[in-house]
């Protein structure tokens, strides 16, 4: 009888050990599956974030590349100077430019003629680059492919004068409402270098008396970037 009880006890003990081992293996297997699921979820989430970010970047880039170009007829009209910015020295004939433009305003005709400081220049439509509509001036050698902004422009080394007319539409949000506005610039270049040295900022229409308040002849700022706006 005792032997039978001992045998039964040994059997129960062995079965318990086997059960514990099975439970441990099951728990370990469940843990591995849970960890694998967590890693998979994290990987999927990271992949989704990367894909969403890529889509946003692609959309943003696409918006830039597919910004609607405007034609020369769209920019035809009179313009007046609202400010300027320059780097380094500037030609002497720019020092009295306000008086020149007051007597002889800037105009763009529908046939693409830019009238500036008593001279006529031919505009060419170059399309959209860096969110700007670019109109190069014929004969300036303006390189649209190298345009990276108004202070990163290239034109023919021996050319001097205006080399491109730029129209940029900028967006700002006011009370969750998109409020686009247009800015216009005439890029300027001296001979002896491929780089432009500055620009004149413009607005449409004729100038008022308050528009003529700039002084290009500022020796203290001749080697620095400066800008004046009214």
C-alpha cells in the first residue's frame, strides 16, 4: 500500500514537473510572440511615419514644381520702387535712381518690353524656379538653372544692368485663412563678375510722394547687405 502511494506521489510530482515545464515553455513562447508583435508594430509604425513624411515632402516639392507660371501679359503694367537690397559696391548711376524712376517710371508692356532708367529691355519667360516666376532679360546671360534666390544668381560676366524680373507669390495665414500676396524684384548685375549684387523691390502702380525716401549713397553700409522698405 505504501509502495502504491509512493508510486502515485512520484507520478503526480513528475506530472507536475512536466506541467511546469510546459507552462514555462508556453509562457516563453507567448513572450517571444508578444515581443515579436511589438517589434513588428514599431517597425510598421516607423515605416508608416517615413512613408507619410516622404509623401508630405513629395507633395511639398510637387507644389513648388507645379506652381502655376504666369505670362508676360500677366505682369504688364507700371511699377514703382519700394526698396532695395545690395551686397558690396553698386554702380554710380544707381545713387540717383530714385530721381530717375520718379521722372521715368518702370513699365512692362504686353509684348515683353521692360522700360527701366531710360532703356528698354526684352523679357523672356523662364517659368517657375524656387517658387518664383522668372523673366530673364535678353542678352544678360541670366542662368535660370542656377537661380537659388535673389542673392544666388548668375549671369554673363561682362553684362551690366538689370538681368531678371522676378514675381513671387508668398502665402501667410491670418486667422486660419490663406492670404497670398505678390512681390516683385528687379535683379541687378555689374560687369566683371557672374554674380548679381542686389535687387530693387517693386510694387504695381504709380508711386506716391512717400515712395521716394531712399539713399543708396551710404558709405557705412556699402559692404553689407541692407534693405529699405516703405
